[in-house]
């Protein structure tokens, strides 16, 4: 049942907190035992989970567990913004910008008036683009090194080749000395 899932998730948050040595861990587990929230108390229940969230997850390297816990809270109530925001923050910190952008856009979709969300989406998209460009440059550099390694046997390098785009959209590779 849904209530049982909520109670189990609440207990899991208590376990995460216990692993983080938070004093609220025992409280979270005690609350899980008594967790039988009615449908009208769903947001209050979810809010109580947030109060006991792993605040020191970054310091204690428990980010994966925290993301899992917030993911479970989101599964139970996909329109509850607090766990989305917390998971987005963790994704951002771990430089998982694609996931962070996804969560930020979901927050913007649910509550366009959420403070600073538009700027956050733009900033995360920019960070995502920068990370992609950096990775692309690293791959191209690696391929260039590999090409130079093989072409060096023939007294050439990749710099001896020039690639240009034709008017019809195709590419032309030319050898220059």
C-alpha cells in the first residue's frame, strides 16, 4: 500500500541520517514506525521528511544515498518541490548538469514563480554546455594525439591536413605540407 511505502521511505531516510551520524536519525526512525499519514496529511508528511534530510550529506560523502532518498520522495509525490530542489542541488554539486537541468525544469514547470528558478535553469544549461565543450576538447585532443602517433611513422601529423566545408554541406580534406 502507499502508506506502507511512505513509512518504508521514511525509515530509509532515518537510516541515511544514522549513517551520517545525525542526531535526528533516531527521530526519523521513530517517526517511521508511527507513520500512517492520511491523504490530507501527505504534504505535512513529506515536509517532515525534509526536516530530517541529510544536511551534512556533502561533508559525509553520502550524496548517492541522499539522491536516492529524494528520488523516492519524488516518486511518492512528483509535485513536491523541496526534494526536487534538494536533488537538483546535489546533482549540481556533483557536476551532473544534465540531471540538474531536468530537475530545475521540472521545478519551473510546477512553480514558475519559484524564486530564482529561471536564472538557475539558464545557469545550469550554461554549465552543462561548458562541461560538454570541455569533454569534446579532451576527446578531440586525444584523437589528435593518436593520429599524430600513427602519422608520425610517415613523417606527417594531423596538422598537415586541413578540413573545409563545401557550399553543399559536405566536407573536403586537403593535405598541405
